[in-house]
């Protein structure tokens, strides 16, 4: 069995499971942001009269979208979520300004290798980088099975292995590789399958960079993404997880895959996901020169300390282009504090950047980042669907922190390698 099959077997009380089997598994953690927690709470209270929460300590709320309610209706959403949590004894509530949902859960240690984690956010697949089986579920499933019984049902997915060989050339970041795979493999290429990311390139990455790959697996249609755990996984868990005793499930030797795909990264350039979807990925040269009005470091695939360091280094002694609004959104309070202590935020503000509270950033433009019809943005966000950030004709490009930084300085999409060459 592979990692996912072993976790689901244990969680469902079975000795062995395989692709296609239906299991009802015990769930270790249920994670919801402010918008989804409100919807699930309504299902639970309105459609499950006299319902009780099986174990409120397994549930966590993170208020990352409406971090500063712009209207009474938005404020009511947060008020209702707080009321529900108090009524049912949910203590893991991370209020506005805590950060982006999954990064808050990871930083807070509410996970461990071998866990089953479900969420009403599609990017719940991110925990697959940590030796966890994790996936998104619907509101009704979360309320009826998760809240009420601490369980979820799954059809065990078959698995595709993607082996990445490198290293890529200098100037090509892990974000570029993860983004390239969205276009190379194709959106909906792994519907209800698991995607295992493997190979020398993955093995050499930090855990923080590994997270990009399972997180973005959802836009391949995958039920889950994961990386076979190793000593880096164990060390990261020992440092961050609240559980001090956990089981590291690893693939059995000779595990079988539905398909194995080898990808050579030796010539890979920086990549840009162009409108209208994350799968419309092009080499940087095909996007260079497009004017932008907004640039952002933030979101579930950005706003990490490493991203902020890359930005600050690029901005040192320079000024953001006068036609660009540069938005910087630390992914958690911990990242915010670290960036503050390192002096990174000072460099960014002096260059003309704007610092926002730790949150989901411009994701869905709930609090920030809305664009008019004529505007274009480049960001480290995870998605760029029409209308996601304001007017449906506004354009949203996705790229690495280095590409966002170079573009913010130039006022147009810019190859970060060119900017680096000019500084050598």
C-alpha cells in the first residue's frame, strides 16, 4: 500500500484497502475558514435539529477571508461563527489577522503525520506534504458526518506518480515548477485520483516548498496530493506538531501506480499562469511586457517568509513603479513577526509597498485586491479565475515571488532573471 492507503486503512479500522474501496474513516481534524464555517453551521443547526458535536476539539476555525469586515453582512458572518464556536465548545478559533487558514493550522501544530484532515476549502490537500491524508469535503458532509460523528467517507483513490528530475536552471523557483505542472499535466487530468510528487527535485526541497505541490494538486482535479514522508517530514513534525507521538506512514516497496509521469526540469524557465485559469501556463517570455497595476505577495501559495525575503532583497534601495500598488500579505502572524524582526517590512514600505494583516489576501477580493475592468494584477495567489478579484474582465497573472517583485519594479511583467543580471 502507499501512504494514503495505509492512513485510510488505519482510520477505518481495516487491515488493508485499495483503489476503489469505500471507507468510513475517523477524522483527526476539521478545518474551516470564516465563510465555510458559517455555511456548515447553518446546515448543522437548521437541518440537524438537536444535533451535538462529536468532539469540538477536532474542529478549527480560521477567519482569513473577511479579516476586516467591510459591511454589516460580513460582520454578521464573523459574529455568527464566534457564537457557534462558543455554544458548542469549539476552542480552536483563530480570529481575524491570524493568517491564511492552512498555514495557521500548520504553524499552530494542529496536525501530525498519519492524520486524516478534512476541510471545506479546496486547498486542504496541502497537508499531503506532511505525511497526512487531507482533502476537501462539502458543507453537508462536514456537518452530518464530520461535526456529528467525527468521520468522513471516501472512495480510496488510485494514484498517479509524478517524478521530477532537476535541478532547474538558476532563476526558476519551486513555485515555477509547481505552476508548470498545472499546465503540463492539464486541469482535470487527475480527477478523483491521488497525485504523488516524487523524484530528486522534490526530495531536495524544504518542507515549505514541498507544500506548494499537494496544495496545487486540487486544480488537476485530484482528490489528494502527497509526498512520501522522509526524515525531513519527521523533523518538521517534531518541531511543529502538538502531537509528540505519531506514526510516519510510508509507501511499501514496489507500490503500484495507475500511471508514472517523468518530468525533466533541466531547461525549465520561470512560468506565468495567464488568464483565465491556473492551467493556462506560459514561459515567462510569452508574458513579458504586459502592464500591471497591482502586484501581490500573499495567499495560500505566497506570503511565506521566503517569499517576503525574495521581495525585500529585490526592492532594496529601489522604488516600486509609480503605476503599481504592491500588496504584501504575510501568511501567518509568525511570518509577520519574523519579517518584522528581520527588517524586511521596513525595506518593503520604504520602497512603496503596502503591508496588510496576515490573511488570505486578495483571494476572492473579500477585503482587498478588487480590480476594475481595465486593470491587471500579478501575484503569488493560487487562482486567477475571471471575476475572482473584481471585474470579470480584469486580468490576473500568477507567478513566483521573484517574478512578482521584478514586475512591481518595472510596471509590467518582467523576467526576474533579467533583473538579476542587471544587478551583477
